C-alpha cells in the first residue's frame, strides 16, 4: 500500500473481532457493528476512456517503446547520407636536414606539392535502397508500437474492471452488513427473552464475522486494484487519492464470429507488423544486391613540381571476382522466407485469439443471462422470506443462515459474472484490434 492512500486507512479502521472472548451466558452482547470506514471525497474520478487516454499519454513502458520510431527515423537520415569527399595533400623533397638549401628557388624547382580531392560514386542506387529499407523498418516499428498500445488498453481495462468489481463488492458487503446487524439485534432480544438458545445466538454472531471479513477483503482488493491501475496510467497523471467512475454493466454483442475475424484481419497491428516485415525483408534483399555492385572512386590531384603546375585524374574500382556480396544476398532471401512464415503464424494467432475471445464472451454472456433470468431475484426472495420467518419465529436458524449464505454467494457470483463478461468483452476488443466493435 502506498503512503497517502486513503483506502488503506479505511481498511485499517475496520475493527478486529476476537473470537476467543467469552460472553457471560446471562447477558451476551451482540458483536458491535464495525464503524463506517473513514472515506474522503476523491480528488479525481476517471472513466475507462479517460484511464486509457492517460495510460497512452503517461505510461513509461509505452513511452520507451515509442522512442524506437524516433530511433528508426534517425536511421533514415543516416541511410540517406551521401559519401563525404576526401581531401589529400602532401609536400615532398623538402630539405629538412639541409636547412641552408631552404629558399624560394629550391621550393619552386626542387620540392613537390600535391593537393587532391576525391569522391566515391556509389553504384546500384545504394543510397535509395538504404533509405527505403530504413523507411520500411520504421513502418514496422510504428505497427509494433500500436500493438503495444493495444495491449496497454486491455491491461488498463482489466484493472479498471477489477476496481469496479471491488467497489461493487464493498457496497454489497456494507449493505449486507447493515441488514444483518438488525438480525443480530433482534436475535439478541430473542435470546434475552429465552426464545433462542445461546448456541444459536453465537452462530449468528459468527455469521456476522463473515460479513465483516467480506467488507475487509473487498476494501483490500480495491486498494490493490487502484494501485495496479495507477501504475498503468502513470503515477504522475493522477493524484494520490483518486477513484474510478464506472459500474458493472452488461452490454450485449450481436456480431458473428466471421465478422470478428474479418475485422481482426484488417485492424490487428501485430499482424500488420508481421506483414510489413515481409516488405522490409524484401527491401533488405534489394539493398544486398545493390551492395554487391562495386563503387567507383575518382579523384583529381593538383601537383607543383619542377616549377610546373600539373593536374591528374585517378580512378579505381574493385573487380568483383571473389566478393560479390553473395552471402548477404542469400541470407536476405532466407530472411524473406522467415518473415513470410512469421506473417502466416501471426495470421493464425489472430484467428485463434478471435475464436478464444468470442467463445469466452459467449460463455460469459450465457452465465450472465442465467443470473438475470431469475436466479438473482430468487436468491434474494428466498433470503427475505427466511429472514422474515426467522424474525417471527416461524423458521429455524439453520434455514435462515443457509438462505443468507446462498444469497451472499449468489450476489457475489453474479457480480463476478458481470466482471468476467466485461473482461471478456475487453478481450474481444483486444483480439480484433479495435475498441469499436461492429
């Protein structure tokens, strides 16, 4: 837990129940209800869209990945550079060991001075191929960064849903705790009146402990989910005490599997990066073939010797007898095959991801529909009937506690089912590569 997090203070404010303490049989006191956790008004509340936006702007891992685009753009500049010209000069036959001969006439007639300038003429359009290869690699990097953004958006959504689920569990635990507190008070009066035994009353007190534990667990879960979410969106982008603005919700999706597959093939950035890698590999092959052509070196020299000024042209070029860059050319051709296979594998992975996400979404949808079809209402009605009958003395304690446990587990399971459905929906968005599902 981080310093300054009010949720941690709220968690520590919960009372600790001592089970070993004995209550006098003559006047057993009901376990006091825990005081309401001290809460503060959040300094900031963010929606899911805002959380994703903040993460895309401030997440440091993503910012580091984005520098690869700038690095590749710098490599484009390097690839587009022409060779530098060379400047050479020399002075020969100077009378260093016979200083007496060092005069203007000797310098003019005996010494030799040369000044030359040379340039390497690249053949085979090497510079153009270098530039194209660098641009293709930059394109791959952009798609890879976009894929990082896709993964980050899913992680943020997942943590956001965890926070919403934890908050929903907190609200339910508090509501159930307040409701059961009244039952404890009524049971205490019945115990004092002799309507129920001490054993039954102690069972109710122990059940009350379960409600307190549920609230503590839910608060801890929210503290941890908030911390994980803040790490994703960037600690500097939100204040120390912030909350989310969202709730567990059911949004049906009616699009078919084939439509999802087609959408994924068009929008998945990792698939696009794999396909662009094939293009980049072909650019490397063309560059390797261009590098197999030998470059022409040309230079012009000015010479002053024997009181005469002369000029000379020099040319040189390698004879491609042994080294024609054939090894690199062969390697780049194999690299093309490798990239093609990786693109095919990426395509199959996309299809697998879409099928898995679609089936998970459909399965979770069916589970939610089961709860919404009457199980939630039935569990609540059963609890209410049992509670009313118990308070009136028409039902046994075991029946009431069993109905209470069934109601609590049903409510928690329903909330978990909604959270699982929302997570499956986010997984579907991740699988197709866009948050705008058809």
